[in-house]
């Protein structure tokens, strides 16, 4: 179990993340998307298929499969609400990756 001081630090870390413009934009886009349950379901299906494609394809065929996937969903991604959400999500994920790298580096974790 985490010590109380660590729990407090995590709470502060989460609150700091929530105050970033990147998170606020992501959260706003998520809420807008959820107002349309059918579109939200389609976006989740898109995200799941994208994840599976990137984690189950062989390296030598990944490029071709990604290109095919992008063509299949090109019209879907033209929907402004979909594209705005996916862009906001990508920015948020990249921010979180950078934060995790920074934490790991500061801990001298190899």
C-alpha cells in the first residue's frame, strides 16, 4: 500500500494534469462526443481496431495494414467531432508519455 505522502503527491499530480490546457481540451471533446452515443460507440470501435492492428500485426506488414485502415476510415475521420476528439486524445496521450519519461528519468530507472 502507498504511504499517505505518496497518495497526497499522486492527488496533486492528477490535479496538476487536470489544469493543463491539453487535458481540458481532451475532456471537453470527450464530453461533446459522449453527447452522441452512436458516434461515441463508433469512435471506440475505431480506437479498438487501431489498437489491435498496431499490436497484433507483423512488423513487415504493419505499414500496408495501417494504410488500408486509414483509407477505410478516411470519411469517418472527416467528421469534425471525431477528428477533434482524436486530435485532443493524441495530444493528451503524448503529454502523458512525456510526463512518464520525465518521472522515469528523474528516478534513474533503467
